C-alpha cells in the first residue's frame, strides 16, 4: 500500500522535471552561446563553437523567431561579440 501511495505522489515531481528541463534548456541557450562566442573571440580557440551542437535544435529554427532574438540579445548586447562567420 505504501508503494501505491508513493507512485501517486511522484507524478507531480515528474511533471516538474518534464516542464523545467526544457524551460531551463531554452533559457540557458542565450548565456551559454554568448559566453562561448565571447570566449572564442577572447582566446582565438575555435573549440568554443562546439557548444552550438548542444543548442542545434534551437538554432535550426532559423531567423525571425523569439528565440533567435533572445540569443542575439545575449550575444550582441550582453557579451558585445559576434558569432562565427
């Protein structure tokens, strides 16, 4: 009986995880990409561009979406740097 009670109370925890992980992933995209571009510009080491693979699902959305503007704000305005290219 104790196991069934534990099972019914664990679903809210899983819902928090299911909702929080994508939210944190999206929110972290701007600062992490901005920091990677700034580190690349500061050190000259191209390896910092590998962080783009982590955020590839967001990057393939293309331009003119809110996430693109969010990432651009972090890269250009906060870190005062530019991306590759």
